[in-house]
């Protein structure tokens, strides 16, 4: 997450093609690794029976956020660069805004507790029948009385 915050600032500082190549070479690994790490953190925060619901909800929220961000930052970049005819320095506001949002996400992530919450209580569901194919022992003993 820190690499995602630093990347736009360093990208704005690049003046040569080899600068971009070096930047991508150094930061693409940590940026890509954040996805499975964040997925693992999300899995550890909820119980087994809720993981699908949480992963699906977060995926839907992410898709909506990406759609909104693409529209906004596309407009912002076009406005800032005067449809691509303004000098190179006109790209700084969108890149620094992206970096500021990534730093905010990074600091929010750092503020989370380092110990995960306790696992949720399992719901009481009747178990499978015993090996004989009948009711569980506690039910058989109650029926025998």
C-alpha cells in the first residue's frame, strides 16, 4: 500500500524512459503483492461461513469505486492537461491527488489493530446421525426415557 502511495509522486518526477523502466521494475512487485495480502487479511477478519459474503460485497464496492474513480480522474486529467496540450507540469495535480488518496488509505490501514478479532461463535446446528444411521446418542437417550 505504501508503494501505491509513493508511485504517483515518483512517476511525476520521471523525465527519461529509463526512469520509468526502473520505477516499474522496483515497485511493481510490492504493488502486485498487496492484493493477496489484503485478501488474506479480509479472510482472517471474518468467520468461515461469512467469507463469501464479505469477499463478494467488497468486490462489488471495489468495482463501483474503480468505475467512479476512472470517470473522475479521467475528467480531472483531461481538465488539468487541457486535453493533452498543456505542458508536462500540468499532470502533477492528478498524480499528487492520487498519491494523497493512497497515503490516506495507507494511514487508515496502519491505524487498524494488529491483533485480529476473536473468531465468531459457531451456530448450534444438529450434527449428522451416528454410524448406525439413527439419531445422535443424546437424542436416543432422551427417547429411551
